[in-house]
C-alpha cells in the first residue's frame, strides 16, 4: 500500500477539491448577478431611448411650428414698418408763416414735414418707400396761445386752431393734439408715447422734437446706453440744444429744417437775443395758470444793465467791479443763491390776486411795450422776498447760471428732504453743496 495514500492525505485532498468547487460556485453566482444587473440596465436604457425618441419627435413638431410662427411674425413685421415722429409743440414750434396761414398753412406744414422726414431718413436710416410716417405733436394750446399773444401775435389763437385743423386733415397719420394745461402735460405725453413705440418692433426709428428742454435729458439718457439703441433715435432740432442735451445729441443722428421749425423763441416783446435760461412753461407754484410762462426773467436787459437789491436799474458800464452783483458758486460750479424768507400772508395774497404781479418788473426789469401783468403794487422788502421765494419754486435751466437778473431756482427748495420721484428740479439740483468757493460778476 502506497504510504502517501493515507486517510489524512485523502482528507486534505478532498478538502482542497471541495474548496475549489465552492470557489467556482461563488464565481458563477457573481457572474449570474452581473448578467442580471446588465440585463436590467439594458432594459432601462432601452426604455430611456424609446422615451427620448418620442420626445425628439415631439420637439421636431414644436420646432417646425415655431419656425412657421417665426416666419409669419417676420413677415408681419416686414409688412407694416413705420417711423414715428413725436414732437413737444410747446418748444418745437412751426414757423410763423405756416401758423398765420390757418388751414392752408397747416396743410403745407404737414406736407413739408412729410417730405423733410422721408428725405432725411431715407438718407440716414435707409427708409423704404413702403414705410409709414406717424406724427404726433403735443401742445398746451392755451399756454402757447397766451405766449404768442403776449409776443404780439394777437390773432394767434384762432389761426393756430385753423392751422391744427389743416395739419390733421392733410395726412391720416399726422396728429397735433392739445395736451391740456396741466404742468408739463406735453412732456408726459411725449415720454409715454416714446416708451410705447420704443417697444414696438414695427417702429424702425423714433424722431424726437425736444431740443429746447433740459427736462428730457434724464429720460432720454436711459435709452441711449448702447450703440444699437442710439441707432433707432433721431433728434429733430428746433431751438438749440441745452448744454445737458448736447452730450446726448452728439451720439445720435440729428436733423433740422429752420424753414419749417423755429430755431429761436418768439421775437416779440417777451424775447431777446440774450435771454437768461428758464423753462418755457414752468409755473410758480399755483401761480402758473395765470402767468403761463409769458414772464421770462430779465428778458430785455441790455448787456450794460443790471439790477440792484432795491429793484432799481443801473448802468453797469458806469459802475466799479465792487459795486456789481456777485454770484456765488460751489466747488462743482453750481450757483448758490442767498436764502430768502417769505411771509405766509403775503404769499397767499399774491396767489389770490386777480391780476398777477409782473415778476420781471419786481425781480428784474420789464421792458414790454404792453404788459398784461400788474406793475401797480408797491412792494416792501418782505413783499419782494416773498415774490422771489415763489419764483424760485420754478427751476432754472442751468445750475451754473450766471445771469444777475435770473430769479428762478437753482436748487430744489426741498433739498435734503425731497421725496418726490418726479420732482421738476433735476438730480443735479439735489444734494447741492452750499459751501461757497468762488464769486463771479453776474451777467446783465
């Protein structure tokens, strides 16, 4: 008998074979488990692929529908393009020859404006023949009528209404609209219409006639932040641009026709070639309706005339520099006016007077041949200060104004506690540094 073939050896060999069988069985179980997992993953992937196929089919349908709607929308946009012309008629005024010609003048003005816009925008913006031209002019008729009347055009009210009839009748999309007598009524309508048409993709360009009013500067700045937006805006220049507006106008296309629109303000008794800046229709609190903007500070002071604190006119050329009225400025070049106190009773009396006081007469110098405001009142120092306080409720056009005769406000009266989001005093007239760093001789 083989000495190795013993029970012990057989047992060891059997254990070795048994361990190998168990290892094989474990490996087989693992393989089966892997196969099961792979089959399950395969089922999931197949289900996902089927779902994605269905989604892709749906997306194809949606994409085709979107393309069809896009092509339809593009066709609609291309079918009805137009240009809108929005004009503040209180400052961008038609030439007198048109207005005084009544209905016929209105028709001729509409035809002239149509040709002017079409010729300029064809050249500047590639306007096509099928583009419509929409014109909306907003004007405070009663205020403008009073200003024209004071300027010497006594038949203006009737002739202008006839002019408007002719203008509106000449072309279907041309409108001259009475904005009413509310403070800055035309301004608000111009801005709201601009916002409306700005978001209309049919509108290829917007022409704005607002050149003589700095109050539009902040509004327009919001729409001129990028070059693409600037390409849609064209400025129509009537009166010269204000200094604030010039910075924006330099980035925009500008057009003008002084045979159609006035490039100067009224040439009658209320205007001058050297008129201190003021708002065209700014009221003095509730004084506004009566005064209507017919009074302009220092409108007819000559270059050699100034006004002392007693309201007496003096010849500047005969005075030494020490005697001249000095104007104070802060480090930013902003004018700082001496504060004045007002009398509440006098203020109420001035507001309720049937015939309003002439601001130029009491605060500067009135040189109108015929003035429709009162010169008869004899004012004390308190009365003059009260009238000056009321006048400063209206903002001047410039914060760096150096006109000695300017009696308008150069700083918000409520500065420091003004909570009016639409305050008629601009942002540069708030938080004004009141520390004086320089003094200059005021212009007459």
